């Protein structure tokens, strides 16, 4: 079960330890915000990088029902710029040092069931040479904040943690899986095309973390026809589906060589545009 966790957050431009403790957030004078959020709104005709480089704090409180006991409670952040430390009820859960990649914080051991729990984030948006892409290699503003959605996942003890699917132009599909508690589990996969028809399926088989399947005939993904398939995976324990995961992907083969870029065996010219959204001192005027 996945729940959106974007409303009723509170923000302060100066992180302090009291964020981690109890107390009425509104009485503390914090600003009520909604995610996605930025630590500082910049003027369109003015630029000072220091205005968004700060150590700020975000906090929200949620009731965790007792019915969720025995399951894993996980916070998912799709993007928090740039170094995020996640706390639950004052306990540090994890630190993630990249503003451009998603990450998870498993708060199961720190939550109190049938009680209101406090989730706090210490967010450092200052430039740091140890965190890409800083180090005088970029010429655009990086801003800061929890600028992508936040989710709360309630997972069974046995669940997928990662799934990667590779489909080649010859119709071979290779599936790599990672799971929590997969001992004595089985897995089953069903592949459907864009019209919803079953293109291929596996029998229920022992979980090993990998399997392959060949699809014939296969519709290839291309620039002119970006055809996608959907793989549904079921993780089964004791005859009961404990978790499922769906992945959309395309069958295609890419290669670079001395002659250029090839997609499905055909040479394609790559055309791109590096469009900077904001320019120093003139804001959004140039775009």
C-alpha cells in the first residue's frame, strides 16, 4: 500500500534540534507548506546563489495505525536537494547525499503504532564538493528543497526491493530481482502488450533472483514507435501473494561504435539541446 505524503508539512529555513522533539508546530512559528517545495523563491531578475544555500528543516506528523504492526513502514523521497538526513521520533534513520536520485528510509523500528509520529528532515542545500554535480563543473542554479513527491509505503515482511528488466531486440527478456525475506518463496511473471493482451507468462517457480523469457513475435521500441510492454511480478509465500511489482519497458538493443549510435541495428543521428532554465543575473529572460 502506497500513500501520498505531500500535505501538512512544516518548513523552517534554519534547522534546529527542537524539530526532532514534540510540541505544536504551528505555535513554533514554522511555515506550513506542501510538497513539492523549494527553500527559497528566487526573483526572475535577480540571482544570488547564497539565497538558497542553507541548512533547513522539514517536519510532518502522521498517525501510524496499529493494524500496520508487523509490516515494514518506509518513506520514499523522489528528490531532496542536496543532503537529506531523515529522522523518525528523534532517531536518525538515514542520510542521502544526492539531490537528483530517489531514496528510501525504513522507519519501521522507530515508529510507535496507534500514535502520532514525527518525521523530520535536515536538508542541506549548500554546495558541497563531495556531492555531485558541484565543483565548478556546472553553470546553472541548483536550488534546494524537497522538490519531488514523498510517499509512505506499507509493505509486507516479504516484498520486492528492486526489479530490473532488460529486453533485447531478439525478444529475450532478462529479469533481475531483489527481495526482503524471499526464503522459500516462489515468483510468477505475466507480460502484457500495449493492448492489454498477454504476450508471455511464466509458471510459478522458485525465487532465485533472476529468470529469462523469450517473446516471439515481439514489437520493438524505436524512436518513431516507442512500444512498451508491462511485466507484472508476483512474490508468493505459502500460496499467498505477498507482494507484486509492475515494470514498463521496451524491447530494444542499443550500441555505440566508431560509426556512431545504433538502435536495433540501425544507425541513428543523435540530436539534443542543453536548455538551461535560468541564467545568472537575468533569470528566465533568455529562455
